[in-house]
């Protein structure tokens, strides 16, 4: 489920479904295929926020925690699904997705809902309050004072004591790598907010204007975030907006006395996305494009089982395989996030594998994005980045929260976001085995080159195909590029879950970024000393394995900082990103590793900028020669590295 809208109904609603239907929410849910999670008062009357706290925490905690009402199961720690029994004796698959949790209060439900959202703004992509009144300054002040240090959330493994974490934040701020060296509180976390029918002097309006660092504009009732905001959560999106010439940041508060339909409220809410990992220092608010009708049309067309075109390719096993293009729908994305560059988003559905063994190929989904800036590419054509999302992440979710579209707009590259499939449950997305992933990748690249690029009027540079991804997507793309698919990719850069098996009979320029307290790092010392590389850690195995694959000898004494730094060709331990590089004999940085300070296992979009800055320097020619260019091929400086 991509979007969940939590709705708190007002007092005295006797027929909740009729209320939702009257307001227009049933129509919106049906139109966009989204989940409504409805909060109802006991006996038709809401109690005080304190009285309703347990109810809110239980219900809303489910929507943001993905526990499937405590029925979720795992397979090898990866495949996540849940089932709940319903009144007719059947069971229903349950799984709520990431990044799009919205909140709407009506009447007396506003104050109760606000008591939760004001205390948990990291889970609020956007919110709206209709014909209500404030929860009160006392509750808001208490919410505002909630402090986020380095250890107060279970998502951030191990964590820091306050003194150590404060020193880390102050160092980052002094080096210009953080908007502030102070601990984050709830009043520092922007949450786009819409007020409908509120009194002008209602204290909630002034509270959320302050939270969003918003200022008045020429638009009546519209307060937009200042570009001077020191909010961590919008720092990356706002830096993009500022570079594009925007006057304001991305967040906002709107106040209106006009009655708004559910469609109008949803239009405000759905303009935002928020990755839901609950660590304040790497939580990111971003903008969200509207392309649902496009992906819906492609899915529906693909269900017919009819092929628009059929292609063949050499499969993973060496045999000729077939891929059927089932659907190709497109839409224009304009002024996304303030970007002056528009682009075309394609929902490309194709089938190459028969997953249920019924003799019919089953469709898979990809999102392909080609910015208008790609049409300015030189004679060699447009580079392509193939991105594998994290486990349970739909392609649409990752298109928004990773913000690869912003890099594409600025750099003129094409992007393919790979889609997962329901391997074991209708409510849990994941990837297949290595053969399936390899054939998926080859199919997607074939269709990008032979179909999508031609529709967009560009030429793809197949010598500059790059791989990226996060979490299980990181492991998936690294497994491919470090093994069977080294002949298809020029370089790889990804975050948070390394592959440590290297079997490719070729070099592969590789970049890995992990959080300082990521899932792949079980040693708590790494939280305090981000340079630490123990002998059996995944970081150590990845560094030495990637170096050996690339013909570089790397040796260091575990837990010895001087020894580790001496093994590097270059390193930078300033700012937020501690980066270490190993060059080959030609001076090409074939292995690069970064630990991101104050990040847990989270997709942090700013990191993909750094990944692009690395991978763009490599090219794989048709004859198998790999090149490195210090200027990213803007000058005639390419050197052969294999």
C-alpha cells in the first residue's frame, strides 16, 4: 500500500462510511487505490487527548510500524507480510508501505489527532485539520519540547551518549555539514499543514507556522518555508530548490475558510513524501509527483497478457530468453520540487519469467524517467542509472523518496527504478534469485534502449550504464555487478547492505555508503569511531573483496586507525561523510567507501548525489575496455583501466 490517510471523524457521526462517502474520501481511495485508516470516538464523543492516547498509539502506531497487527511473519528476515482474520471467516493480507502517511482531522477529531501528530512529526508527510480547533498550547508546548538525541529510538542501532552525540553534531555544524549542532526537538521538524475553517487566532496555526519555519507570502493564507530554515529534514530538498532559483523551501502551511472536498485536501497532502525511518537526523521530507493514473493504466493494460512487442536477449544461463513488452504509459512531470527541468515518466510493464508455472509469462513493473535535459546529451548519448529499491519498496515509493529524478534533471541522465514482486505474499514485495534479477536487469536495459529512449527522442549511451540501490536493493545490484552482470555495467554505487562475494572475471568500480549505525555493522565501537573496520565486519570484507576484484592490494590491521588510513589512496574525515578511497596503478579510484555520520539503516537521498558524483566517471566500451575520466567525459581525458 503506497499511501495511508488516517482520518479522525468528528463527534456524533453515526455512519462512518456515509461520512467518508459524503466528504469524498471513498471516491479518492477508489480512484487512487489507497488505504483509509479511520479513527472513531467511543460512543460518538472524543475524550481528551490524554484519555485517547492509548487508542491513538495503538491505531496510528500500526500505520507507521508495519506490524500488520502483530501478525507479520518473515522469511529469512527479508520477506514481510501479515494476515488478519475478518468477520466472514476469511483472512486478508495486510501490509502498509513507506513514505506516504497523511493525517486528516474533522471537528472534534482535530485536537485529538493533533495531539499525536505534534508529538510524532517525523511520521507526518502532511496533515490537514478541518473545522476544528487547537489541541491547546499546553499540549503543543509539551510536544515541542520532545528531544531527539542519539539513543532514544530503537531504529538507531547502539547509539551515542548525549555528550558524545552533542560533540558529533557540533563538529558537523562547525564544518558546514549540518544545519545545527543542537539536539533536534519536535518544533524543529517540518510537517506541511492545511487548516480549513479555523479561527485566525487559533494557537495551532502559529505553532505549525513556527514548526515549518514558514513566512507569509503574496498568496492569501499561504505561509512557505524559509530557505534559511535550519531543519535537517528539508535540508537536501531545500538545497536543490535553492540551486534551482526557488524563493522558498518545500514545506508550507495553508489557512483557508473555504470548504474543501476530499479531492482538494488530498491534492495538498499528496504533494509530499516522507521516508518513515524514525531517526530525526536522517529523516527526509520531500516532494511527490502525481503519476498514479499512468502507472494504473499500465498495470491494467498488462493484465490482458497481450504483448505489444516481443524481444529476445541472452539470458543469465546463456540461452536465448524472451521478454514481452506488455504496456508503456507516460506522463509529463513539470516543476517538480521547483526544478526548472521537466521530464517524461514512463510506466513500463514487461514479462520475462513465469513465476507461477502456468505457462504464461508474468509482468514486472519499472518506472523509467527521462528528463528534458537528456536531450542535450552529446553524440555518445545519455547515461542510464538502474536503481533497485529496498525490500518492500514499490518502484513508485522509491522514485519519490530517493529523489533520483532531481539528479536526472540536473545531470541529464536517464533513470530506471526497478519494481519488486509478490514472491510469497500478496502483501509483501521482494526480489527473486540472482538469475531472475539478472534477466530483469537485462530486459529493462533492452527496453530502455530499443523502445523508451526512441519514444523520448534520445539515444542511450550503453557504455555508461550504472547500478545503484538501497538496502536489499544495494545487495541485489552489487551481487549482479560483482558477479554475472559486470559486462553490462560501467560502475556501481549503493547504500546500506553490501554484497561480499566477488566472482566477476573483470574489474568493477564500486562505491558503498553505509550509515554509522547501519544494520550491516554489529560492532558498537563503529558508532563511536566511524573509521573502525574490524576483521570480520561486512565493511572489511567488502573493502578487501572489492579491492582484490579490482586488482588492488589492501591490507590493514583491524581496529588500527593509522594502519587503515595508510592503506587508503585518499581519505576525508570532515563533515558528515567519512570517505575512503583506493586507487589502481593509474590513479583511478576503483574502490570507495563512506560512513555517513548520524545515520542508521535509512534511504537518505543526499547520498545518491555523492554516488552519482562517483559512478559518472566510468565507461565500459563495447570491446570490454573500461575507462576512467576525471572530468566525467566532458574533456578528452579518459584513460583505459582494463
